[in-house]
C-alpha cells in the first residue's frame, strides 16, 4: 500500500471517529473548541486566564495534549475544573481516538464547553478532525506576520485567530494590520481578536467570541432541519 | 501493512538516502548544518545575520524549507550566496530526497558550508535525517523554558541549542538558567549559545561554534580510520 493511500486510510478512520464525537457533543449541547498553535504561543496561558474568570459552577472541562509531559494539566487543574492530560508519546498531533478514549469516564451531559489544547504544532494538527465545533489558531506577535501565508491550512480551517502576546508589540518587528490581512487572504472574513494574557487587554474579546459561539451553536441545534 | 510498519519503511528509505548524502558531503568537505525550530523562532533571521558577516568569497549555500511560500529564499538571496527554496506543499518536514533533488545542479566541491533551514516544526523534522553533520535547535525566549522537556527528541538529537531573541528577556517570563538546565537534562553536555539577532549580542558565540564545528569536521575526516 502506498504511503499516500495509507495516510488517507488513517485519516478516514479518524474522520469516522470524529463524526461520532461531533454527534455526541451535539446531543449533549457541548461546545467543543480545538486550540492550535506553535509551541509557546500561549495556548495554556490563554486557558488559564479563561478558567480563572469563569464562575466556579461553570460546566467546563479541558483535555490538554502534550508529547511528553503533564505540565499543562498541572497548571490548569488549580482552577478546580476537570482537566485531563493526553500524552501522545511522540505523536505530533491529537487524533479523534485519543479524545474518545480520554472522554470515557466523563459525562458529557455535565458539560457546556470542552476545550481541547492540541500539541504545539502549526502543521499536523490541522489534518485531524477531533469532532470540535470550531478550531481556534493562536499566533503570537513574536512569530512574524507572515505565518498565515506559510501555514495556510490551519488558518483556513480555524474560525478565529487569537493574536497573542500583544504586550510585546513595542519590542518586536510585527505589523498587526499586515498579520490580519495575511490571515484574511487565506481565510476571507476570518474572525480575529488581539489578546495579551499579561495585561489582560483584549481578553474580553476572546470571552465574547466564546460566548457568541456557544449561543450560535445552541441556536443552530434548535433550528429544524430544512 | 500497519501504519507503524509503513512509517518504519518510509524512515528506512529516508535513512538510506541520508547516508548517501552524508558520504557525498564528507567526500567534498562540506559541513552541512540542519536548523530546526518552531515557526517564528528566528531561523531565517539567524541565517541573515550569519550571511551578512561572511566574506563575499565564502563558499556557503542555503536550502530553505517552507510548506507554501518562497519568502525565506527571497530574504536570504540578497546576500549573494546560492539559496534555493524547497516548498514541501503541505509536508511538515524536509526529507533526504528533497535535499538530494535540490542539490542536483549544485557542485558540492564548490562549498564549505551548506545550511538547511527546516520547516518550522519542533516535532516531525527530528525524525528525518538529512545527511547533516549537525542538527541545531533554536528556541526563542518567548516560547517558555519548559520546551526541552516537552519536545525532548529534537533537543536530544541537536548538538547545539541557540537561545534566540534574548533582547526580549526583560519583557517575558523566561528563566534562562532553567531553560538551559532543562535542555541539559534531556541532553547532558549540550552546547548552548545565547543570541539576539536584533542587538547582535551573542552572535559571535554562534559564529565561533560554527567555525569550531567546521574545523572539527575536517579534522575528523583527516584522521585515519582505526
């Protein structure tokens, strides 16, 4: 079997499991958001800032992927919400089966939002559907405004781009407008928020997006199929 | 054929071509250095700073990998050295066959150093030998000091870690000593240089490493096989 054929087989098997996950999320009114970025762009920090402002009775959980360590789960657990680490042991992305397996002992009906923090990688995670309602790509201002053009797949597939670490703008050669223009060249109409998790400026735009997304998701479900 | 078996087959085919490349580099006294990092850690900028200080008659060339664009080749060509872009068209790493193909119309005997700038990805490139004499991993101080523990394979396989963007240290929560300690936990004795391509502080340490590496490479070759 050629490499390409086998890759297609792996992907279609993944798609089958992802479709089943998506169905289960919909049945249980769980908005699932898949966060993707390079290593160190601030996925975990964005989740920390998010979890710390949520009411204590919010029905939110996190699956956080890493190749080797359990550092992220430790960082996120202190906010009191259910958090589980997925250690991929070398694999450069999360796949739908990993999500399915790690959800086994969680009741989906107890959740409103499930965050998935993918492995730090701007390339491979874009090929693996996890059953999420939306992918979100995070790009930090230290990475350069050309990245949407260079890693187009993930910017095309993500509903939202979070431009992170905006507090560093005075110290790095980064043109915000150009970055946003590049993202929208790849993905016309893409939603974008600018966030600093250090100063918390822009955090409310992210929370507002999340809120709107959850409302739209529930509304979409409520509509009768034409 | 299982996925794992097929991956092993692809890798052993890659290793065969890489071994042949390594032999050709050795026969022609070409030091080949494979630069690997996350997107936006500063591989291209480090190469720019390197090429701009080299004498105009230096026998240096660059192969620069990207998934989609030819931006890097354009940036690097203005220094007058041979530069070729390898566009992978979606693939998340360079492989030995891409290197072999792009070297076809270059004479190796005209070169002393060949830089390979890999695709921005801290995971997959670590599995693909390109025939290089040394891998170099670049970690920018904006990415967090935990990265060597989280992406251990590439830190283990790289001879040198370049800690880049050190000019941003006053503005980011990054502990240099801890980052270096983490790198050496994964790779005892790993060489490390600290570089800012903005202020150029530390650039001489990188150039010194390169020089030492080239001398050691030639000397190693000169030694009779025991």
